[in-house]
C-alpha cells in the first residue's frame, strides 16, 4: 500500500475503482481493509472510486507512542484528503471514523461534499462513560484478557441478538475474533480517544448534507445517541438498520450498503 505524510506521521492508504471518490474512515481497533469485505465492492458497483486507509496506530500506518486525541485523528484525515487532492469528497465513517467525519464536516466543509455517519454519537451518556472508564482502568493496570475470553466479550458487545442466537453465525464470529484478538497493541493509543464533550451545539452549524445510520442493537453507539446527531445537524436524515449491532456494516451489509449508496447518489 502507498503512503501519505500528514500531521507528522505516515498513513497507508489504498485507492480502487473508478468514478468520484468516496473516503471511508474506519473505527478504532480496526484497519482500513475491513471496508473491503462489503462496502468498497458495493461502492464500485455503484460507480465510485474508494479510498480506504489505516488510521494512526494500526495496520501499516505509523503508531506514535502515547494517547491519541480526536483532534489528532481529524488532522490526520484532513491532511490525507489534501495530500490526495480528494476534496470536496464524499465521506463514510463508522464509530470513531464517523466522529472524525463529523468534525471534518464542521471544521472543513470545503473538503466534504457529503457524509454518511455510521454508529455515531455527539456525546457519551452515563452507560457509555462507565464502559469507557472500565476499559481504561484495565488498560492502565496492564490487564490482558485471554484471547478466547476477549472473543466472547467482543461478540456479546458488538453483535445483535439475531446473530447471537444463530449457532453457526456465532461460531464463525467467535473464531474470527479469537484469531484476530491480542493483535491490537498498535492501536493502544486509539483506545484513549474520547468524545466526552457534548458536540450537539457545535453540530448545529454543519452545512454539508449528512445521513446518520444507527444499528438497532448497538451497545456502543445506541440509536438514541445516533438520533441526537441527526437532530443536531441541520437537514441530516436518520436511518435505523434492524437486527444489527455495533458492527452493523459487517453484520447486515446489504441494508447498510443500500443506505450508503442511496444517499451518496443524491449528494
């Protein structure tokens, strides 16, 4: 994969397909190639070029020491858009990636044509703050869970009951998480990125077209928090995908892809 230099680091990226560009921003703890399982093929069929990249701290991109901030990652992504001369471009982000996209739409509207925000939020409620605090306590104490336990915890946290009640599907997901578990050390800096601030007031000044997509059974970014983003951003519409958890783009890809393409085709 080629690299761009931005914000004092190198980011690995990949361009594929033909047409107007769509930049896809991954969430924490996952490399950009996750988009290529389901989303980039659908976007290529719809006539778009795709750009995926590894955020700082994971994959082939640089992993500077220390705790990362949302501002760090927004600046990284802004630099990538400018270096590749993509702007104004369509953006699709999920989880942390959608929060990066929100800030870009707010701070750099000249670089963003439209944005699809998957599993997003503008603040953390009491339960999400408690979850983040518990995870940080474990990291500060250098607690390392066995890969098999970590896989079970991740499946319970990230997927919908519809998947959890399907023995064949659960077996596959458990295997995937166990095989990939324990390999996220390079993403440790990402784990400290926080959106503890309430961004709803700021989001009311966003001027680019946005769509917020919620996953009905998402425990990390539940629909009520995603709906707050849609309510804050002027003209932002809201779509809820049933039978899907935080990894809804992998769990229900056909419905998610249809919602992404339908919006990008309009904007």
